[in-house]
């Protein structure tokens, strides 16, 4: 799905998927405005996150399949290939200062997941 639902001066919200499409404590990938976005349902924390799907370490579209967890209380995702870890809040690489990813606002309403770009 690729449907813009609301726009203001800084954000445009896009319908990404149904909440039921995203496994608890896991992620999926959605194509939004030609960009692969990883969406995570961090059920243990009752929080949702969205980031780039591309791991900048080796330019692989894989972060949506990474493991999520916490490091020092900060939610993170680990690339399934080389285990680089990224903050789900800031996008900062927690295991190598050379890398980083974009993060996006997420909201869930009426069983639908929206991502703002």
C-alpha cells in the first residue's frame, strides 16, 4: 500500500500496512515513496519504530529482518548479516560510530500503521 493520508508543514503520513502484518517483537518492510522502510512492533515495550531498511555497512536491504532488543535501556535493531546495531530512536550505530540510519515517526490508528516521511 502507498497512500498518503495527511500532510502538514513538516510531515506527510503514509499508510504502510495493517498492524497485524507486523509480528510482535519483529519487523516488516514497506515501500513508501520509493523508499524501503523497516517497521518494528516492539511489543515488549509497547512501542513502534520505523527506520531505513538498508544497513549502511554493506548496503543490504535487511534491517526489517533484524533482531530487536535493548542496550542500556535504548531500543535497538541488529542487522541480521553483520550484527551492526542501530538505535531505533535516533538511528545512531551503537556498535560503530561510522554508520547511521534514518528514523521515521510512526503511529498506529484503528489497526493501521502510518509512517511519516
